[in-house]
């Protein structure tokens, strides 16, 4: 074939692989560091009846209702304990609360509870042990409440 088709350019396999890999890394970076502050909840968790504390709501992560998650003696006064998909707190003597252990900023699992706050290790958000409200961002939404019942010395998912 003759004519003016323009200069010929050869694209190597290495160039294609590098371009595709770079695009994939950019997509992962944008997803991991995006600021979609949807409360860290799935669509199913946003149901109108998702309220809680000790009276109703979600148990988080498909945990089995009725399952014992802790003994009351295991939960320190003014503090709490992360147990799987929930964090159980005792803000005042004999008062127990439960919340999702999934941070509402980026969905990381909260870890430690100290000085009346639930701490997220990923971006240092802090939440109140009393009501799950945000004490320090970057999270802007409270931890969703989880339903528990206290029967004697046993704390169970409701």
C-alpha cells in the first residue's frame, strides 16, 4: 500500500502493560483515599429501623442475634471492648451500649477504647463511648448503634 498514512509507530508490550498498570493503581488510590462519607454502611444498614443502643437496630456484619458477645465484667466502666463487628461500651456503671465497629470515615475497624473514646487507627477518628458520636474527625457521622440485651452478667446481640 502506498500513500500518506503518516509515520509508523510501534507500541511494545511493555508500554501497554505499564499504561494499564498505572491506570489500575490510580483507580485503587482514588478508591482507597476517597472521601465518600456514607457512614460506612451498606445499603441494607440504612433501613429506617436502624436505630439502637440496647433497644433496636442493626447487629452489624450479619452477626447472629442472641449470641453472647461478652460478659458484663469484661467491659470496663467508662470504656469498652471491640468484639468482632461490634464495640460494646459501659459509659456509666451498669449501662451498656453497642455500636458498629466499622469507622464511618473509610470503613476501617475501630481498635482501642481509652479516655471515653473509641479510636480508629486508620485516620485517627474518635467516637464517644456514650452515644457513638464523633469526637474527632475526619469522620463526620456517628458509629451506627447495634442492638444488645443484657441478661444478668451476659451481653447478647438482640
